[in-house]
């Protein structure tokens, strides 16, 4: 089955929901995770971001204006790459 990307709107302001792909104790580990998967993210039309929250460096995609938008992206990542993720409030 060929995967066809579906564009999901990304919110332009803070707020909304994000798809969190991982949380790391060090920035270097978070960046290594992103770099390791970078060529797999591009065809899906997503770009991960690293943000420090509560002492951890979290890798996420978004924000999306609605939880359903974030869920669609999480489902695409799971189906295409086998990545587990969580939906979080941004």
C-alpha cells in the first residue's frame, strides 16, 4: 500500500495540541533522535521540534489547533514509521 500524505493544519500560535515522540534528559540525545529519523519525517510532511519542559527535552510535532488533528498525525507516524507517541496540550 502506498502512503499518501495528508496535510493537517499546524497552529500558528501557542496553545492547541502536540504529538510528543520522546522525552530525553539531555539535549544532545533529543537532537540525535531527531537526526536519526530526519529522512523519514520529510516524506510525511512533518518537522519535529525540541523543547525543554520540566527538565526534559521533549521532541514533538505541532502544535495543532484540535486534538483530532494531532491524533491524525500520531496515527500517520505510527502507521508509517512504527513510532509510539502521545498527544499533549501545548
